[in-house]
């Protein structure tokens, strides 16, 4: 009580009464009366309520609100520390423990911080937990030795805070086992439990002590339990001696990943010990805690993989629980909304979530993938990669996402094959599951049988020990990559839960060099053996060479030559890798598919109803593996090689250089031919994933034109294209971004390469005001090299004219400007005309199909007739009468002013525009209402009729007749489509 001497007497007495009523150092469940009224149960009164108006300030750090009783309690502990020790002030150990655990478990990994604004604190979902048993675990692994994705029974589902609840009939639950395959959410359950305890939402225990069994397994020396706790949690040093006596209260030990310790409960292997101060091997400590020989009142939660479930005898387990992942679509959807921080005021993000939700409901494979919380993370990461890149956030590669995904779940773990040298888990995955994935790509397979599994794992040639290890791997990890499908036939089949994972693992299998012929496998073994032994053999034989025939020396030379022969064999393998990458990327049967990024987006969000740019008769090939070569390129990137190095999967610099040299030759031959827009986009992504500027520069220099028409543009694609094409500074003859859904942000990102383009096509993009503003900035840039600019079929409003009008006037590079069908009208033309007049470089302007009448057209021609460079003005398909057309043609017939084209069949080069006119007409007729379509077709018909009347040239009449036939055929097509 000496710590309260500095408080007023009345306040001190009130505080003492309140503390006795509510147990100030424990859970607050009582109620008391204060001078300000009754304090409700579970809530502490403020200092003012208990009559404390002034407290002597104590210099210490406290997280509680000043003036609250929690703040006072912290002060009291500081006072106690000051009274017992003049040294450093320490806070309440358990409260300090809560804060540190919250910081530890609430902190996100580097992989998490690379995208999104998600934090664990604002998310309130968790994987489903269900009561289970050892028998159920065995049943779940009967097929293939793979853990099946089975929804739990409703009656067996339990809440996290019910796991350790004392039951009325049965004894209290003290030892709980939580098991589940890799990625099923065991760590997420532990994380949620610890954070709930830190925030006061899980009050069954006064102290929680989590331990990683991976860390404990690396502890080589014996250590006592108390020493282990002090070593792990230094903030608890002052109360550790009280843990054994039970003064601390209810304690929960959490041992995460128990399979790492390889426990042995036999007394011959682990001696009994109940003294927490006696040093023991870490596995012995855990055994004694589970046996309840040490700290019998403590509760224990252990997490493990299914294959290790029998490592703990059943008599020491009170309750088996199974992590069932996200078995409900609504639960999956909640995770996505919270993880991507979607707010209702952002309509774009909201629409994205609606598409995802609909696809979860209709696509069983996606729902099966989201059954694993880990795959929900991967899908969120992919969506963020595709849709939410910003200038403030580094955009990594798609391959980097998948490599980080593997590192998050398998880290630098190894498989112990007994007599053989240990192999890293990721390399073993590449060697076995990757082999299965690659064979599937070679055979265009997405479904695999039990025989396929046996062949890829090589089960026929294994010892009993190796077979047991592989069985454990299949039980614990194979279900992470593959899932069984429901079917009527007797032969069960598996498929990769996430289709892209098949392509990634196949790429890893190839790039790591696991794809070897028999000769290469034998050659590698002999070469390594000879390489290590040849120096010793040479030295010994040199000594005795004088006593041996010369044939022995020839044998020695042969030994040294063999590694060089193997290197030649290996070099051919690198050529094969490069050839595989190119041939897989440019398959003829995939030419009409969407680009790779769009395919990934469609797999997650489903296919939207395509707009104008839809390719008629597009093939939906579910067995297209176009990501495979992209992943191979990405795995050669320095960052991914560094990540793989951490996983003991080394890709040597020599290998990368050999593959790159061969790849360059194959790619140069391929890109010399004209590529489809989607293939060209895939090439850009391929070069971006490779992250090799010198290599990308050499390839991009061969691209004199860039036709990306109908490729649905995004921020990511814009960034990828700019990154790749900026690796060289060569001029670009033509860039076609028509029908690409361009926005201002996309144009801003693309600006560095648009400036180098001579012929830029931005048709059919429904450009908004921000896009027009960026086009204006583009034209104002002194480095602008654009000579021909196509802006057809974009609404040129008054605001848009104010954005680009001054830019047109000041620009000195553009000679041809097409504003066909930009909805100008007479008013818009009147606003734009002065800007066109004041420009000094334009030679040709196309203002066709803009609802321009006689008067506005006449004013424009009069305004630009003295233009120094303008030669041709297109005004056909407007609201101009026959008399107006003849008047506009008067200056041309007199050999004066600008050549005004009032008919599409007029002029020596009219055929240049005829294909475009028909295309635009078809678009209007199909996508507009019947009245607008009929009006547009009427304009075209009148134009052809006028041209027929005005010409006496039989050759021209023949061409007009051909145009009329094409027009009639088009009308029939439109009428059929309208039906």
C-alpha cells in the first residue's frame, strides 16, 4: 500500500474498495459504486469517478488513456518498480507480453506488404474448425494418399473460443490437436486466437505462450522450460518462477508445426521430469508437457499436418480438431472484400467484387481452390497485381507472386530420405509434381490418374523408407496443389486446383534442369563423380605412370575429357529449353485467344460480355497453356533466382546465359513475322517477366510497329508495354491501340513510347475528358514525333476540344488528323475550326460523319482555304445537301484552295478509306439503336447515289457499283444480326 501514499486519502480508500471488488490485477467481472455512480461490470471507472483529481506525474511510457484506471494501474506498477529498484522502470509483464505478441502476430511479411492496405487487425474471418478424430483423418487419405477437400458436418463445427470450454459431463479439455494440410489455415487460426487474446476478446487464459516447433527443432542443447520462456519472451522474466506454482493463472502453450520435432513418447527415449527448471532437450520438454507430467494444469494447443497425427498417443489428446479452410462461398467472399479493402463508394472495386462473387457461385474449380485460405491469398495477390497497381507501390512480376507464394508456405524446408542426401521441399515439388504438370502440358492434359502419379513420383524404384516419406508428402502437401474431381466413373482423377499452378510448376521443372534424358541423367552422375575424383586419380597415376603401360595415361585423359562431353550434352538441353519457350508462346492454335493477362483475369472473375472488340468465333480453349513460357522467362529473372536460391533451387548464371542466347535467336526469327495483337501482348509480358533490359532491348528494336488492337488495356498492361519498349529508343512506325478501352491513366503511362510513334491509332476507345487531356499533353511535348493521329469514334465534346485544340495549334509534327465520327456537329466544328486554321503542319483532316451541315462546312472551308500546308479535307457522310456538296467542290474545280472530298468514292486515293468506312458503318449499324443505324445507312446510300450521278467516267462508275454491292451485302448482314 506504500505505493498509494502520494494519492489523496479519500481517493486512496475509494480505489482500494474498487480494487477489492473488481480484482484490479485480474479479469474485471465485478461491479462497484463510485462517487459518480455505479460502474458497470467488466468496465473500469475513470479516476474522476473515484474521486482522484490529481496524480503526481510519473515519467514512463504507457499506452492507456491518461486519466483512466488502466493508466493508473500501469502507474502503480511503475511505482512498485521504483520502490524496489532505482534502476529501469518496467511495465506489467503480461500487458507488455500482450503488446509484443500483438506486434509480432499482427505484423505482415514482406510478401504481404508488397500489395494492398490489408492488416490483420481489421479482418474478422477465420477458417472453419470442426471436431475430428484419427479415424476420420485416415478416411480422408484413402484415395491417392491425397487429402480430400471435404466439407465438415454442421454438427461438428465449433468456434475458436469453444475449443477449451469446460464440459458439464466430460473432464476439462486440456490438450487439443489442430491438424490440416499445408495451406488449410492452421497458422491463421493460431494468429486469430493470439490476437483475440491480446485484444481481450479471448479471456479463458491469463497467459498464452506460442512456440514454433521449427525453431525448437534447431535448438541443439538442453534447456529448461523456464529458461526457454525467458529466452523467447524476455518481458516475462519476473513472473516465470510463478508459472510452475500456478500463481499466474490459466496458461495456454501453443506449439505450431509439431511434426518438425519428431516426438517419441517411449520412456526409453524421453525421461519423465516435472521440474520446469531442469534442462531437457526441447522435444523432451514438449513430451512432458503433453503427458501432463510437467505443469499438469496448463492447456496445450498443437498444430500439425495429417501425416504426423499418430505421433501423439490418443490417451494424451482430449480433442482432435480439423482446420477445414473456407468451406463456404460467403466466407470466401468476406475474405476477399476485407483483404482487398473494397469500399462501397468505389464503384469500380465494387463491380469487381460482384463479378468475383458471381464466378465463385458458378465456377466449381475456383470455389474448390478458395477452399484453401492460402489460395485465397494467391487469388487476392493476383487480383491486386492485375487491377490495383499504383505509382506508390512497386509492381512485381507474376512469376514473383508465385515464387513468393511457395516461399511463404515451404520456406527452406527439407525432406529427409534417410540414406539419401536431404532434398529441399521446393526442389522435390518441382521434380515430382512439376514433372506431372509438364507431362500434362505436353499431352494437353488437365486431369491425371493414379498411374500418372506413380510415374511422376517414381514409386516403383523406391525403398520402404523412401516410400513412407513420399506417402507423407502426398498426404500433407499434394492436396495443396491438386484436388480430386467428382465423377461417375470408377477411376478417380485429380487436377491442379489452380490451373496456373500447373504451368508454374511445369516451368520450374524445366528451368531447374529436372527435365533430363537418360543420357543426361547418367552423364550428370558420372561427370560429377569424375569431376571430384579425377584430380586425385591423375595424381596417383602420375606417380606410378613410369611402371604402367601408356594406355593408362590415355584412360586418365579420357576421364578428364568426359565432363566436357557432358557439358556439350547439357548445352543442347539449354537450346531445347529456349525452343520450348518460344514454341509454346506462339502456337498457331492459340492465335485467337485473349492475351495471357486477360485469360488469368477471366479465370478469376469470369468472362464479361464482350464489347465492340470481340473477335467473332473466338475459341474458348480450356487446355491452353500460354502462361507456361511466361513463367519460364520469369524464373530466369534475377529476383526470382534469388528467391529460389533461398529455397535451395539454384539456377546458375551460366545456365541463364546459355538459355538467353538461344532464346534470342529463336525469338528474333519468330517476331520477324506479323504477330496477332494478343500474341504481341504476350511477348511484351514475356520480356517483362524476364527482367533483362539488354535482352528486351534487342528484341524490341526488331518491333517496328505495335498492333495491339482489341487488347483490353489496364494499368498493368500499360506499365508492362512501356517498361519493355523503353529498353530501346528506336522510332516506331505504327502503334494501333484501337478498341483498347484507353483511359487518361493508361495514356499517361504509355506516353514515353507514344511520343516515338509516327502513326498512332486511338480509334474506338470512348475517350473520357482525362484521356483527351493526356492526348493534349502528348501533342504539346517537344519530343512528339506523331505524324498521323487517328481519333475516330471518340466523342469530341466541348471540354475535349478545349483540351486538344490548343495542342493541335502548337503541334508541329502531325500532318494527318482523323476525327471521323467524333460527334462534333456544327457547334463543335465552330469551336475547333480556329485551332485547325492556326496549325502550320496539317496536310489532311478527316471530319467525315460528324453531323455537319452546309453552313458550318462552308465556313470551315472558307477559314482554311489559305492554310499553308493543308491539301485535303474529308467531309463526306455529313448532313450536307447535294447543292452544298457542289458548292464545296467549286474551289477544287477552279484549282484553288483545299481539296474538299464530299463523297467516299471521290479522289484518286478514295479506296484507302473505303475499308475503314465499311468497318465503321458495320459498327454503327450493330451497336446503335434502329433509328440511328437506319439514318447512318441512309447517309451512305445517298453518298453512293450522289457519286454515281456526278461521274461520267466508266471506270469510276464500276468502282461505285462495286461499293454499292458491298454496301448491300453489309445491309443484309446487319439485318440478320439485328434479328
